[in-house]
């Protein structure tokens, strides 16, 4: 069971941006219920209704927070439908989100995972709207968790939460595989779905060659400064995934790359 933090920490993740009143209102609701909470803006620039992107961001961030933190995640394209709202916990953290797959990557790697449907009217606002469950259901639930409400108090267990469609990896041959761009950060770097353990051990990093949209780059670089300015490179990013970028430039903008585009990675052993 996650520990109780003092002061409590609630981290917010959404696709709402900061130009409207939505995020601020959720914070106001949370503070009305748990005035001692420390609110952290994890990210509010998730692409609109993009659950996969929100799941990616959450998975790469949550473990760097103090144990006991509550993650309030609202990317909810099915708001008002029959989909459940849920609270979940691992051994170290609490999570609040719609049951649309946003928590799926975390649930698959976390230990002691348990999820419950938010049904108890005592942990949400009265007469919730059909279009703003972030304010009326999820923010109150996160605040009650931060205050120390019993996890069982929220509602019945949810045994089969929604899962996200997995991203395929297709091995073409012994020395070649395909990958996909799964996220593009604000610098225009292309974050892929390839991890180190998918590649053969002992191969010189200089022997890897990547082909993307009729462009080729040779060798996995240790960092940006290892290549000249405006030169493309591939490298292992802070998330542990292979990334593609341009030193002092935006690969996404220069090459017109979108999330979901495929590339081919080849290598030689001699």
C-alpha cells in the first residue's frame, strides 16, 4: 500500500491546455477537499483526446515522484458515456483516471496493482455534469485519496480494465527490424518503441543504420553534441527508448514525421 505523504502530492495530467479554466477549476476542487495538497502540473499539452500519448507520458514520469503521490489523469474522449471512472493503486502510488486504457502501461509493470470503480457519491461532487468529469468526479476522488480516504471506500473492484492496442514490432530478418514513432516531444525529437534489449548485444553502435522516410542515418550517438549542428542522429533517450533527432533542430518539423510512422533499423556484426 502506498504511504501517506505529508503534505500530500497530486500530479495532474491532461489534454486541456492552460488557455481555458478547466485545469484551474480541477485544482480548485482538489484544494477545497484537501487544502494541504501540493499540486504538480505534469503535462496539459497532450494532443486532444489522445489516450495513447497520455499513457506514454504517465509511464515515463510517475516513478520519479515521491512514494504516495496521487496522479490525476484526465484525457477522456468518452466522457459522459458508460465507461467507468476508476481509482487504482500500486505498492507505491495512487492513480485516478477514466477507464480507457490510460493507466494500462503502468498497470502492466507495477506490482500490487488494484483498481476500483468510482461509485460512492461521497467521493465526487453532487450532480456531476456529462462533459466535465475531471472537475466533478476525478479531481474529488484524487483529493479524497490524498486526504487518506480508504481505497475500498470508492467502489467495487474492477477486474478487467480497458487495455490499449499494443504497438507491433515486426522483425524482418536476423539483422533488421521495424519500429514506430510513438511520441514527439516539444523539441521535435522522435521517440520510438525500441528499447536496448530488443537489439543484439555486443554490436558496435556505429554499425546500426536507420532508414526513415527516404533518409538514412548511421550509428547510434551518445548525445547531441556528438554530431555537428543541424545533423541528424539516433540516440538512447532518458526514457530508455531509441530516439531520432537533429542537433539544434526539429526532426518532426524538418521531415514532416507523424506519430505512428515506421522506420527500419539494420545492423552488421562484422
